[in-house]
């Protein structure tokens, strides 16, 4: 619980900094990530960032994420067919 509270506080601090730089940030709770490619990717990246003390905030174009997910889906489809 302590680690989670620390992470929440770090997110709040970063949000304040980014909003002062005119970023528009919205947080939405999603019920289960299982089976949703984009949500699973976001979950995996968030876990990586939480474990890494040298966190870097980069903007990844939506088109790049869609391309990566499409490639993964094609690979999974080809494995099953």
C-alpha cells in the first residue's frame, strides 16, 4: 500500500507540472485490462515505468501504438492458423 500511495503522489505532482505547461490530462478508470490490446499495452508500460527509477515521459503517436498492436495481432493470428 505504501508503494501505491507514493506512486499516486508522484502522479499528482507530475500532473500539476504538466497542466502548468498547458497539457490537458484526463484520467479514466477502466475495469479489467485482460483481452484489450491497447489497455494491456498501457498496463505493461505503466508497470515498467513503476519499476524503473529513471522514468521518461515520451509522447507516442496513436498511429504507432495502433501499428504495434496490429502487428502483434497478425502474429498471434498466424500462430493459430
